[in-house]
C-alpha cells in the first residue's frame, strides 16, 4: 500500500513539474482551471487530484530546490 501512495505522489509531482516547465508562472492557473472542470463535472477523485497538484506547484515555486 505504501508503494502505491509513493507512486501516486511521484505521479502528481511529475505532473506539477511538467506544468511548471510548460506554463511557467501560469502553471497554477492551468491546474486551477483543470480542477474547476472536474469539480463542475462532480468528478471528486480528479478534482482532489488536481487540487493536490496546485499545492505541489505552489510548494515547488516557493522552494525550487525541491524540484528534484
């Protein structure tokens, strides 16, 4: 079970890094729009996933040395 959570955490971090690489300072806005799409569609699992990605983007942007 722990391995599954670690894999999921790595996946979310990779998505966050990819968004930052592609969109720079707009990465959190892009992720927020994605989260809003899933929230509007009542897709709770994906909405929570994208909210987590937003938090990771903000964390990485505040502490770039955590980038990897």
